[in-house]
C-alpha cells in the first residue's frame, strides 16, 4: 500500500497527459486513506475518501478537462538543470528525514496504543476545539464565496 | 510495515516528491498536485504519531488521544477550501491568458 501511495504520487507529477496525472493524484489520496485505515483511524480514512476523492479529485478532474490543452502533452519538459535541482532537493529532504527517523527509536513503537473512536473525536471537536470549528466554517464559506466571485467578475469583464 | 518509523518514512517520501514537483513543474495544476501531496504527507504524520504514541502523562493520561485525528479532520477541510480557491484562480488565469504556465503569468508580478 505504501508502494501504491508513493508510486501514484510520482505518476501524478510525471504523467505526460495531465488527466492521468489527476487520476494518479486520486490514487495517491486513496493510498493515504488506506494507510489511515491501517493506522486504526477509520473515521479519518472515510473522511479522506469522501472529501478528497469525492470532492477535490473530481473538482480537479473537471478543471483539468476544462483548461487542458493539446500542447501540454508534447510540451518541452523543464530544463534538465531544473529537473536535476528538483530531484536533488527532493532526495536530499527524503534522505535527511529518513536518516533522522532511523536515528531515533521510532521503529520501536510497533503496536497501536490508541483506541480513540469517533465519539472521542466528536467530543473534542465540539467542546475544546469548537472555536476552531467555527473559524473553519467561516474560512470554508469565505473560500466558496471567493471562488464564486473570481469566476463572476471575469464573466462581467467578458461581456464588456 | 508495522512500526511508526515506516509510516513516517512514507510521509517523508511523499513530502520529498511534493518538493520535487514544486521545484520542477511550471504548470499551475501540477503545482496544485504537489501541494496536495505535501498536505497528505503532513496528515499522515499527524495520524501516525497520534495513533502510536500514548497521551502525554498527566491528568488525561488514561483518555484516548483523539488530537491527531481531530487536527487531520481540520486540515482536510482547509485543504479542500484551498483547492477550491486555487482551481478558481486557475480557471480565471486560463480565461485571461489561455495558459496556466506560472512562468507566463507576468501580470501577477507586482
């Protein structure tokens, strides 16, 4: 499952056709959701599937189909220097983080100690973190209004 | 793939892939993909640590630790809002420039 997750993430960025890239991204998100299941967090996993694969991936797929151009498929890739720099940076980060993890005793934690159910999550959200929840609702509403405004202003410009 | 270190390393790999995408890609949609992958890496880290490590010692030591999962729920909702706004910006940029190459969007420069 980890291979699927990481491989789909690479496909998402490296597929020549960007539609396949979007599908790869959905695969990677699904892989992360299965990792959540393995980590004994089914509520978050279902939430991830519903929000990411059900909403975000479909939204991305529609946008990709809306703005896709044929020339992207045969477009010249980034210069080799940029690609090399990106690969070196990414690998350096992975190497540094992995070495840091392996240097600690994190691999000794092998059993899931936690049995928080969605009741505990709900209690935490609705009591201790309720201001966070309200601010989050405000942010979501603002984001939706902002997205709608962006498209609307553009349409008025078109008609002038 | 049972220990905490395995999940953290997978998270680090996803984060590295995201950094690679952010550095090399010039297509706004690919940049969005890379950001989403990095957000997922962070979420995976939250869940892994929250599920493997017990609650800090103290009065709540016996209570189940739902903090990691709660943070990830908030993070997923925020990421969805962010994706919606970015996609709206991409669509507007496409209508204005007929391209979503970020190096071509000169009008966004200050």
